């Protein structure tokens, strides 16, 4: 049950954000992971920021991310510790939802 008084606080993380001071409930990467060279390091950092039971939504564009590349990204997420719970439909995209 959600508390009606809860607030959503967004955190826009970039390369300058090396530390986040509290566990995160939800992480979204939209059309960007395919651009990252060291995906394992980045995903590992995000995994450490995510609270237990938190979710991560990975969305990649079909025009830049082949099924094979996306499947590699999903596999890497699972190797890091994310549990895949769904493949939600996102228009012109490939998507996977994970839980910590």
C-alpha cells in the first residue's frame, strides 16, 4: 500500500555523480546504455544504489540496438544480480524490467 503523502524525488545522474546519499527505489535508462563503453561498471554502480526490492527499467531504441545486443545487455544485468521480471512493451524500443 502506497502512502498518499509520499513524494517522488528525481535524480539526474551523470558522470559527475559518483555518490548518491540514499537507496533508490527506481532507475530508468532510456535509449542510452548502448552508448556506454563499460556497461558492467555502470550497471554495477546502479545496482549498488538500488534499494532491496527496487526496480530498474532498461529501454533501448530498436533502430540503434539489435536484438542480439539488447539480449547481451539483459544477460549482463542478470550477471550483476538484477532479476528480470518483465519485458514491457515500449513503442519503437526494446525494454526489460528488473528487480533487485
